[in-house]
C-alpha cells in the first residue's frame, strides 16, 4: 500500500461556519450572535470589567446551547478527524471556535486559538480548569480564592490568541492551506492565507458565501461545509495517492 500524502503539510483553519450545521450560531450576518450587539460590548476584557453579568450571561447561554443533546459534530468535523487519522504528512487543525465539536469528532492535532468555552479561567491569578458549569460573579477561584474574577477561558478582542508561535511555524512551511467557514474579518487568523501564499502553498476557501478574504484564495468552494469538506478531503487523498503511489 503506497503511503498517501507523504510529502504534504496541511494547515486547516476553521471558523463558526463549520459548526453552523451542528446548530451553533455564527457571529456575523443575519441571525448571528452579534446581530443586535456590538462585539466590543461582549467580547473584550473591558466589557467584562464593566458589565460582568451581561458578559457571563452571554457565555452561559452559549455554553448551555453547546451542551444541548441535539448539538453534535457534523460531517465536516467528522471528515477532518478521519482525514487526520489516515494522513501521513504534517497536519494541523487550527480552530477559531470555542466549541468542542472537533474533539467530539476525534480530532487530535487541534489548536483552539481563541480558547475554549468549556474551560474557566481566573482573571486574577490565571488559574484555568475544565468546567461545564455556569460562571457566576459570586464564584470564587479554587486557586487564589478571589470572588467575581472567574471568566470563560476564551480570547477576547485585544487579547493575544493562543499557540501563535506553533501556528506561525507550521503555516510557514505548509503546502496546502484550507479555510473553512470563516468570514476572514478577525486578525491574526484573517492573515493566515497571506502567510500561506508567501510560502507558495495552495490556498482554498470553503464557505457558503463570498467573504472579504475570498480574493486572497486561489480556489473557492461555495457550498456548506458538511457537503464540501468530505468531498474536498477525499479528492486530496486521491490526488496524493496518485502522486505518491
Ligand atoms: C458557512 C456555513 C456553512 C456559515 N458552511 N460556511 C489587524 C488589522 C485590523 C485589526 C486587527 C489587526 N490585528 C489585530 C486586530 C484587532 C482584532 C481584530 O481582528 N479586529 C477586527 C474586528 C478588525 N484582533 C484581536 O484583537 C485579536 N488579538 C490580537 O490580534 O492580539 C495581538 C496580536 C498581534 C499580532 C499577532 C498576534 C496577536 C484577538 C481576536 C479574538 C477574537 N475573539 C472572538 C470571540 C471569542 C470568544 C467567543 O467565542 O465569544 O472570536 S471574536 C469572534 O470572531 C470569535 C471568532 O472566532 C472570530 C471569527 O469569526 P468567524 O469564525 O469567522 O465567524 P463569522 O460569524 O464571522 O463567520 C462565519 C462564516 O461562516 C461566514 O463567512 C459564513 O458565510 C460562513 N458559513 N454557515 C460553510 N454551513
């Protein structure tokens, strides 16, 4: 059996669109989480300092939605995890999503650059732990004991995204970059396609709509992720099998 894909290095970036067909809302656009609010009123450290109840309520609603029994990985999450298991080259799945649907599908080489909704962090001492519980302003930190400083372990505007050194290194040597279900409006993730282009990688966008970043990609697939991702990944495997076989 020839070794498929042995010479390839693939980085996949996912955004809220990959989880939309699992029943989780995206941020922007009609019916998005931010349809009637300003992002800076909910997703900044300043908003949490000024209106912690409002910010915590926003994340409580989203945590409960994520934990609802109807929410499960869709065919795109599942195809990515299956591809990673078979792939013999370098693979990194970078997600901007704070949900755990990639993990539930079985993805392993996964980095949550904007943190995780099912983790809680103390804004006072930095202690972080896994939790599915609602966060209240009356809660105290299990490490430092401070009351009212627990927050979701997510990355807000003005904060540094996670794993940037590792992501930059892998992007800087990839030969295929695929962005799935992201509007390309939030940096630094929105700049990944340009890094990939600079190193000569093939760049592909999978999205139901044209985005502000579409012109930066060599190829665009306009189709829902649950349909496009399994087909696209299967084609890559066939191409690589032909090349390497
Ligand atoms: C489907 C689909 C289906 C739907 N199938 N597709 C450079 C220039 C300008 C500004 C900046 C800059 N650098 C930094 C900034 C500031 C800022 C920023 O980017 N601002 C912009 C708004 C202009 N960035 C930051 O502050 C970041 N920090 C930072 O940069 O630190 C300094 C630094 C410097 C240098 C290097 C490294 C660091 C932090 C950003 C944190 C973002 N946090 C959030 C909230 C996380 C917590 C939470 O979940 O509440 O992350 S904001 C929100 O947007 C969330 C998302 O991860 C992120 C991206 O959204 P995403 O995933 O693209 O969702 P949508 O809704 O926008 O799009 C969904 C897409 O899916 C659409 O296109 C649909 O069409 C599509 N779709 N159904 C396929 N079925």
